[in-house]
């Protein structure tokens, strides 16, 4: 046998043994049912990585709402439907609050920062970030004022293109990203600023690669893919450039920091580092700051701007819904002052429409992977500590037991018979429980203020027949985005 063939055989035997050992370690547990896996590849041959969530929904018709699937050798418990997701994340909140090890993200962040960390590190960073992101204002302005200003700039940017077909993608991502820049760096950028445009290009392409089937393959077989060429290499290069940008911003902040009046998230983090410098258990240090800031950009920019873009597509597809929202804005806010958060409770139609946009768009269909923090008993099964868990948000936002017509866009899902706004437990686009989105409050404020300010000042129409518009998503492994489209803007 040649050396090469010998090596291949040895690698296969080692992989098989590794797999059998991993499988064996699951035997003493009463794992949820699932399709029979093959050595090394697990259930990969039975899945379509372009739309995993659809495969999981299909498989769960056979195996039930709690099932085990092997992604490569990675044992993964998939939760399907509102009841199972809610029960896990609310009633077993601590056990399901771990963040899974995602090799591509782990390589980028080295385990630092809020999004990927666990245990004491995660607790400290989460508490700090929630407090700092909350809406009682940082620096001279409240977050609401920053968003209102950004929404005005966005209206002006759209007006420059009045009457001609335009793709809203970059206007929206610049506005959304500027809100995070305001909070994190204490400044916004002009939409044409070269550095800013470069930064957004990097975030956008990092997000696309990170959610693609290729990166999913990297996540399953990192030891092999690490040495092969492919788009994942570009992901790591892009993120390196983003890190340099953020590190420069941190250095600038250090030079003119005034500890008694922090201007933004970075200032607040620097103050915290200083306050806790004598504490050996403190997680407030440079790496956690750098990666938490990176997390806010990566988690906050694409999600919010994709939702706004999906919303505009739905509003040009259904102009009568756009008109109803505009009528409500005219009667409750008028045209002479900017919409504010306190207007929301008087605007059930607008509120319901924004909720329905988020439900229908379902932009994080699989959720961000969790893991069990200890051996866990759940619905008669026992799930070992460290098992990856996917509490599928798609299965909640489209659960037929929770919504009258889950597959169509219908704001009345959130209105009662008196046309008052009606809360729904299964509205979980931000997930739920201890690990739920840390930017939910900010994102909801952005969605309300951006949509209302845009529709107060502008109307959006399709280029052709609205009936022809395809609102089905372009799906990737971990994301759903609207298909590319153009619209026409008119001042009102
Ligand atoms: C429409 C917009 C958004 C959606 C749909 C969304 C959705 C999500 C989801 C589904 C998760 C995972 C929750 C889980 O693991 O159970 C998450 C986590 C997170 N999101 Fe958001 N998000 C949005 C906007 C934002 C914004 C604006 C920010 C920050 C400024 C942000 C920051 C984060 C962070 C830091 C985490 C990780 C939390 C943790 O691991 O403890 N998100 N988001």
C-alpha cells in the first residue's frame, strides 16, 4: 500500500472510531429520536443545506417536535414548534442558555465577546451590554434622538433618487449601521464616506459568507476545510480588516476619554475596565471589548436592515396596507413633527404591520445555535451537557397552531376584532429566554422610527404590477433575505 493510501485509510479509521465513540457516549442517554446517521457525515446526505429549516420541519413530521440530527459528527437537538421552543427556552431557561461552539465564529472571535461566550464571561458581558444599550441615553443624546436624526437623513437620501428606480439596500444598511456607530463610536458617518462604505461592504460580505452552506461545511469539518481554499478564507480576511477598524476607534477613544461623562459604548467599557482592574475575575478587558463591539455590528446591522428592506418589498406588493399605515401616521402624528416612540401605543395598524413584517420575514429561521449547559431532562428525553440545540424560530413564526394563515402576509394577525393591537406569544423573531437578542429594544425602536418617518414623508411604489412581485425569500443556511428588487420613491 502506498503512503498516501495508508494515510487515507488511517484517517478514515480514526474518523470512524471518533464517530463511534461520540455516538457511544450518547447511548447511556435517552436521546430524542431522529434519522439514522452514517459514520463521519451523520445525516448530511439527508439534508439540503440551502434551506435546512425546511428539511427539519419535514423530518419533525416523522420524528416529532424534539429530535436528534447529526451534522457531521455533531449531535444536534432540533426543537420544532412554539410549544417545544417556549418550554425549552423559558421553563428550562438555564439548561438551554449555552451558546454552541461554532468553529467559524470561534476562529474569528477566539471565544471572546458577548455573542459566543458562556459562563461567567457571558454573564458579565450580557449584564453590562443590556444596561449600556438601554434607552436612557448615552452622552448628550438619547438613542431615540440618534435614530430620529438618522431617519431624517435616510428620507433625504431617498429623495435624491425621487422618481427613478432604486435599490434600497445600501441606503437602509447605511442608516442602520450609523445608529450602531452612534451608540458605539459616538459619531455617525456621511453616507458617501469612503471608510464607512468599505466597512459596510465588509460587514455585508462577512454576513453573506457566514450564513452560506460553505461556512456550514466549514463548521462541520473545520480541521479539513481550514487547509482548503474557498469563500471562508475571505470571511476571515474581511473580519481581520473590521477588527483593525474597531481597534483604531478604541485607541482614539482612549486618548480623549472623560471617565465621568462616557459618550458611548466604548467609553463605558473603558471606564468599566478601569473600575475592575484590580479584580482577577473581571471579564472587562481589551479582547472582550473588541469582540463585543464587533458582535454589535455583525448582529445588529444586517438583521435590522434586512427587516426594513423586506418591509419595503411587502409594502410595495400591498399598496393598500401602505396607504392604511400612512393614514394612521397622518392622523396620529401629522406631517409637522418627527414620529416618536410614545406615538406607538396610539397606532395599532402601524404596530401590527411592523410585527407582521418581522413574522413573515423570519430572517433567522434556525435561530443562533444554543447548547445545553448541563445534562438535561426534557419531555422524557435526556440530553447530554454540551449538545448543540436549534430552537427553530421559523417553526414558531410559521406554526399553524398559532397563526391563522402563517404563509401569507396579513397584519390582522396582530389585531383583535376592535382593531386594537393584540400581542402574540408566538411572536419570537428575537428568540426568547436568557440568550434572547440583546439588541431587541434597540431594533424595535429602529423599526418603528424608520418605517414611520419614511412613510410620513415618502411613498414607495413598485416598477411594474405589484401582483407580480415575488415575496418568497432567498434562503441561505442561517438566513432569509428578500430577493433583489427596485422601487420608485415619491415625496408626499
Ligand atoms: C430585527 C433585528 C434583529 C433580529 C431579528 C435579531 C435576532 C436575534 C436572534 C434570533 C438572536 C439569537 C437569540 C438566541 O440565541 O436565542 C440574537 C442575538 C443577539 N443579537 Fe440580535 N437581532 C436583531 C437586532 C440586533 C441589534 C440591533 C443588536 C445590537 C445592537 C443585536 C445584538 C445581538 C446580540 C449581541 C446577540 C447575542 C446575545 C447573547 O448571546 O447573549 N441584535 N439576535
